[in-house]
């Protein structure tokens, strides 16, 4: 049995507050720095490695973080989670997204159903759909094959699947496994759907409507928008629409859809990329084998998250260092900086994953906590960010911890040599240079050209961004966020903070407002 | 003559620290809240309005901010800037981006050249180019018209022009003024250029190479990448390439380009959207008349920034409230949240604009400052963000000030009624609801469902996102950042923080490294 305690009740936390801080400039300069970078590395699945040489930690701090992992029973809590305990206390739900990609512990039976089998069955059904679409067994009314798949969803039904699609689109083209182009409609702004519909051939498009409850207003609105367009084109919408929803939703067993695939209440939206939410669109786009590879990569990395040794468990160590930065060093933000254009929307997914999970002020028991919890996450791909907001990161008045990601090889295998190096070498040289520049800084008599340094970062390094390494990356961050939630003793799996806005928006639409809300409604001509 | 003083030397700053804080929940609840929202609004150009009803200010605080504007001589400094003083002290340069869109003060003559005329001449030359391209006078080697324009640039040569292109792409389609599709290549990651080249027809594409110095390594590398592709397609690259650079750069008067357009050292990259940097690609894509409308909107808003009355000068008031939030209330971040899918990349542009300008720790004289300066900027369009990171904004342990943007009408004029309201009404209802939810919160016995409120926001409301209103928005934020730089007494127009990384990256590429940098280089296989 695990026990759930607030961070500030832990002996290891009190110890952590008093351990001597690291002078990162000193630690990272000279041969001492070289030794740190060699030593401070955790192997991950799929050839990835989490290197924390440039984090403001040392053996003393790490020893206390190891105690914290034990005292907070992090692996025990993870075990309880994957074995099916009701970890989502707010909504009284299990948390089973790991089961979509593997069996980490005992069978989980809920309402008489083996959940691993349930998720696997959905994946098989998706694969069957794909084969029928590719083979021309499921076709449009003119008997022609579908060429485009359009995901209609918002939040977790959009950000994760979209980030993964963009991450592998060019890889798939290069490897001749791009079966269908994918597009995404999310925003209730009608210009979003209109723009996507303008850019596709609706007659050859399948639309995947994703809403667990079947009642997400933005998504239903966009569905109507799309159905209107299909009808105006003289097409039968039900021949173009697929639902991804829960078995109890109004979208299930509904003749308006040519197929329906299911997730359940145990898969939170932001953790749903490896369920049918990501599975349908990604399988149709890349082929079910490719989606299976993403799952395999995630499953391999999930297994490593069971390890009690923080030096062999990248997600747990990353989580603990983040807690140290947030609660001891007092940093609010974390920037995610992938040196890979394919990961251009991965920071947006992590932004939801992290901020929606741990942006909480009460613990699992609904009691206020008196310490900072989840950080603000933002980021853009390098090298682009270098020519943008890195100025503040280097010379601003606040320190922002950094999470770099880099790959030795690019996806497209097309490159050019300029001034003696390839683009890929330049890309990698830049991320190496940035880590050291942030950590070590540089003195200068002209203080405008001085870099204080002492700005901590980690980097995940991989061979190449592939379906498997992408799955491993996804797992790393999901589990990092989960472990941080455990340390902060918050429920990382509900999101009550989204409710009030929904309620007030309904009041506005019903013209049932007064006070400031009425004035804003009038100003916006509603 | 203006005098430059640190914020913490100002009497108004000391006064500001001691003014009673506003209880935003109380202030925004009931009819009192309604009165605030009606009253706390500044008209802007092009029918926009800056509403700060939900900011944590009141008449007392605003009175001190008005004193600060006067004591810090904000309009005097702006006047010095647009009249050509050397405001960029770090690089000893004038700051003249306002002249690209109007004459706010005296003629500015530099090196015998009237700079307003210089910029206007470039715009006329760009317009002439456009007419020739549209008319088929400038064609590819097969005598066919160009259909696509590809901007090759990074940082300010990418983010601003790209954000503006995305903002108007659908508007232009709707208004039959999309002359050419635009694409953008920025990252040195070779997969970026490869992906763009895969998606276009190079034989019918014009490439606009943008580098002020003509030496930006990422941009030259991508140029070579593109030239390779053109040559492999049997095309003469010089018939496809246009340069935007300074007159003294190696790209000027170079036979490798079919045309060259010029900016100069007085236009910083992040302030260059209204110069030829944005002008060439946006004029080619939308027509020079549309680009001129962006400039007109910006010029109208620039004029308002001259106003000494903070209640009639949205940029200055927004800047001062931001300083209050940063330096008195102690907030680090600001989220930019446009309720407009067309503005999906506008936050990324503002991120560079703001963080690269004011992410500084030394004042204009190179002396360290002892107060926080520029905030961290991040954001995504609503309603998407609501289903993502808003959880933390509502219920997280830290307060993040919010900058909303909304429009009464959408661009595409296509909409659908679901559950009694259009998508556009839902979009607007959501932003109204969010403002009030953030400000007022909601009590609940279940603390997990309680919203503390007290989270300040402003909103810029417009009729529709058009070239003119977009220009006004751009001006508002450029001038806001400028005024904040004046208050903090930093130089908002250099970026020494980008240099160290460049130097170290060159060392890595030359294999001239030791210590930690060598280890990272080895790990990344460079």
C-alpha cells in the first residue's frame, strides 16, 4: 500500500532545501564539466539517452532526490496506477493509458472487461479499417478511394495526435508509408474548419470525430460544419464520418458514422495519443504497423519507468530534477526546445500534458497545497528559437530551465555541405553550443555582452526521430508529468479548471448574463 | 532632451509600490464590474479597442502610472526615436521601423539619405516587381508564371512575415486577392527545407532570401539547399531568387538574384515586418495594395502612440500595466491568447518581439539593473488553449497575466448554427466567459472545483481581422514593447544574448572544443 503525502511533509524535501546549491558555471567549466556530462546520463528506450550534465545538481543533491523517490513511493504509486487503482481521485477513475501499449503489471479488469484486451481489440479494429480503406473496400459513393483523413477534435483529441503526425509526416514520405494525408480541425473559430475544407477534396476525405463524451461543443460544432460542406457537395456524410468515443456516448452505435472506435473514462484526453484517439488518424495516415511501432517504443520506455533506481529511470529523474528547480530553486517556467523541425508542435502537446495535469493548487484530497506545483511550459524548435526568445533565456533577469531534444540524423536524408559542414551538423553544433553557453556563460568587460551562465538544461539525444523513438519520447514525458504529480501529491488526471469557463460561455450564449459578463458580451456583439 | 533613468530611481515607481492593491474579484463582481469594463477602454486605430477592465488596476494605480509615463518621458523618448536619435545605444544605431509606414515627426536624414523616402522607394520597387510577376513579364525559363513565393529567413525574417501571412491567407482567399501561395523555410534542420521543397513546384516558385547582413548562416545554408534543388531540376537558380538585404551586403548587386530590395541597420529584425523583409513576400502573396493597407493600419496606430495621455494611448497604457504586473505584482509570464485561428502564429511573433527586445539585465548604459525586466511570452489561439494549458492559468499556484484578442466577425464569412448559436458567437462567448472566470473565480465547497479568480487580463476587440486592423495590432505590440523598454531603461533594439551560442557553434563545427562542449559534440556525432 502506498501513502499519499504532501511534498512539504517529506523529510527528504526538508533535506533538499538545505543541501548546498551547485555553482553550475564552475561545475560545467573545464575537465570537471566534461566528466559530469559523461557521467550524468540515463539510457532510455530506442537508443535515446537523457543527459542531465548541465542541470544544477550534483551527487549530494541527487542522493537526496533518490531518497525523495523512495519516501514518496514513486514506483509504488506507478505500480498502483498501472495495476488499476483509482488514481484519478477527483473523478474516481482508474488511469490506464499505459495499457494501450503494453501490460506493465497485473490484468486490469473493470466492469468484467480486461482493459488491455479492450484497447488491443480497438487497435485491431482500426487496423482492419485501414486495410479496407487502402484496399478500396471502404470507398466514397463514387466508388473511389479516400486520400485524406481529417481529425475533428480539440485539446487532447488534437494536440497529441497532431504533434505525432507532424513528427512523422516527412519520415513517412521518405519511407514510402504515407498512406493518406492528415489534416486537423480543432478551433470553434469557423475560419479553422473553413480553411481546412478549402484545402482538401471533401469527396475523397474521411473525417474522424473524436470526443470521449460525445458532447464536446467545439467538436460537435465542427462536425456540423463539415457535414454541411459534405451535403453541399452532394455527399452522404455518414459515408465519410468515423467516430472515436466512449461506448456510452451518443456517437456510439450511431448510423451517422461508418465506423466507431472506443476509448473509455480511464484514458484522459491528454494521455490519449496511444489510444484510438491517436490510433485512428495515425494508423490511417501512416499504416497500422507504423502506429504499432509508436506504441512499441512507448511500451519499452514505460518499462524503464518501473525502475526504482532514479539513475536508470529517465522519467523519474527528470521529474525530480524539475521538482528541485520548481520548489527549491524557485523557477516558474520550463522551455522545451527540440532541435528537430518535425517536433515543431511537440512543445504544444507537452504544454497541455504538463500544465493541464499539474497546474493545480489542491492535493489529491482537495486540500490546498502551500508550495508551487506544475510549471508553465513553452517552446519552439531550435534553431528558430535561437533567433527569437533565447535572448531572454541567456540574458534576462529570470532563469528558465531548458529541456533540449536532439537527434544525430535527420529524417529526410537530404542534406547539403556549406562552409565545410552539413545542415544536420550545424543543427547539432548549435544545440551543443547552446547547452554550454547557457551553463557556463562568458565574462566580458562590456556587461551588455556578458553572459552570467548558470542556466540549467537537460538534453534527450537520439539517433533519429522514428516511430519507435517518438513513442519513447512520448512515454518519457507522460511519465515525467505523472511522477511530478505524485511528488506534489496532486491529481494529475482531472481538469476541473476548465469547467467554469464552459458554464459562463453557456450563459453568454443563452443571453443569461449580468454585470461585467454582460458588458463583454455586448462589446463582442454576441 | 530626454533623460534615461532606471525604473527604481523614479519617484512614481516608489509611489506605485505603495498604492493599495486591487482586489480583482471584488472589483469585477456585480455592477461595479460592469462599470469598470465600460470605462476602462482605450480606442485604437481601425475600430480596435484596448479594454483593461479585468486588469488589477484602479483609478489610484492608473494615476500613478500616468505620473510614471510623464516622469519616464515616454512620449519624449518615442519622439526622439522617430526623429532619428541613436536609441539603439548598444549598436549605436537609429531605430526607424516606424518610417516604413509613415512620417511621425521630422525628416530623418542619415548619410545624406531621407530614410522615409528610402523605405518608400523600396516599397514602390516591390510593387513594380509584383506587377511584372503577375503580368507574366518576370517568368521562369519556360516562360511560365510563378505561382508560389518561398521566404528563406530566420528569426525576424521569418516569424513576423509568417504570422502576418497566416493572419491574412484566408481573408485574401475570401476576397480574391491571394495572388501567390507563400511558404517559409527557416530552420537549419535540413528536414525543414526538404519538406517545403517536397510540397511545392520549384519550377514555378520564387525564393526570397532575407538576411540583413547577408551572412546569416542558417539562411545561407537553406539558400544552398534550395539552389541545389533548383539545379537538380535543371533550372537556373538566379532566375528564381530575390534578395532582401542591406545595400552593403554581399547579396546586394549580385548577379545570383533577379532582384534585390533593401533595408538597413535602423530596422531591427523583429521590427522588420513592415519593411521589405515582410514587404516582398506579403506583397507578392496578397498584392502590394494589401501590404500597403497593413502599413496604413500600423501608421494610424503609431500616431496614437504619440499621445501623452495614457488613457488615449493603448500601447503606452498596456506597457505600464505590464510593468506594474512585472515589477510590483511580481508576475513573470504573460500569455497572449488570440480568439482567432488566423492569429495562430501571432503569439510566436510577439514572443520574439518582446523577449528578444526586453529580456535584458543591463540598462542602456551597460549597468546591471536590480529589477525584473521583460516577461516570458507564450500563447496559443483560443478556444484551443482552453482545452490545454488554461487549467494551470485558472487553478495553478502562480498567476499569469493574460492578453486576449477577439473579433466580432470571422474572416471567411462561412458559419453554421448549432444549438442556437453560430461558431463565431461561441468563439466570442468563450473569450467573454474566460475573462470573467479568470477575474471573478467561483467559490465551491469542494476546493478542487473552486476558482480563486484574481487573474488579470486585457482584451483587444476588433470588428474583423483585416490588413488594416492587423497592421494596427502589430503597431500596438511593437510600441508596447518599446515603451516597456523605456520604462525599464533597457535597450530594446540589440540582442547580444544571441552571440555566444553562435561563437560556440562555430567552434564545434571547427572541431575546436574541449571540456563539456567536446563531450556534447561527441554525443551528437558532430
